[in-house]
C-alpha cells in the first residue's frame, strides 16, 4: 500500500462512508476505488483532482508530500490566530 492508497482509505473511513458511496459520488465503480485503495492500480491526474476536491484536501496531502490537509484553511487559521 502506498501513501496515496493509505490516505484515501483513511479519509473515507474518517468520514464514515462506504467505498460504494464514494465511488457513486465520483462516478467510478466500487471495484476501481477498491483497487486504488489497495494500491493495485494507479489513478490518473483527473481522478487525483476530483478526489482532492471531494475530500477538500490538497493533492500534495493525498500524495503524502504534505501533512497539511488543506493549505488554504491552514493559512486562514494562522491569520486568525495572529490577530
């Protein structure tokens, strides 16, 4: 299991939703989502962007390049704390 597959699985489980629901929402089969979550298939850029929007996280977070889920909300939080 790679970072991407682990992260999308954790995000789904954090929200308490099924693979079937996520797959329906994203317009893919549950089997394909399962393959992504198990690391058996690599997704394309289009899916990466759609799932980042779906979970409101950055692509860098999904790829394991950043620990910050959403830089925009992180920056807003930092600005609010600075005031």
